[in-house]
């Protein structure tokens, strides 16, 4: 059975490409070879190359494992951490009440 291909927007492709480039730069700053990082992360060099290219076919777990091996796992906590739109929507809902107040009996 063939894998289902997920179509992503060009904007998301650019973001993933930037993430991959950042991972590659972090590896190079630490003077870690691609072979060493792949071994530490338990993946092949081909998969690491896909990560560093920002390919969307790589699972989130592999990205997380590579970040962990680089000592950058805490960066994952930044994902969706600041959600100004969600907070505004939540606050807007707090100001509107849909509950009815019981009428007083005379």
C-alpha cells in the first residue's frame, strides 16, 4: 500500500526549511559530524539529511530526538506556547454568558 502524501502550504515548507537549517547550524556550531549525530539520535544519515533539509515526511518524534541529542529539547516547549489569538478568543467567551437567570417568583 502506497503512503498517502500530505500536501503542505509553501509557507509551511519555508518554515520547515528554516527549522532544518537551524538544526544543521546547531550541529555545526557544536562541531558534531552528521554521522555522529545520526548515531546518537538512532537514525540514518539519510534521515538526518531530511531533517536538516526540513522535509515534512520526517516525524515530529525524529525532529524531537535530534533536538534532544543537540541539547535543544527545551525549544520544543516554545511550540504553541504563546497563543495571543487563542487567549483573545478565550477572553471574549468569558465576557458572554449564555446561562439564563431564573425569574423571581411573586
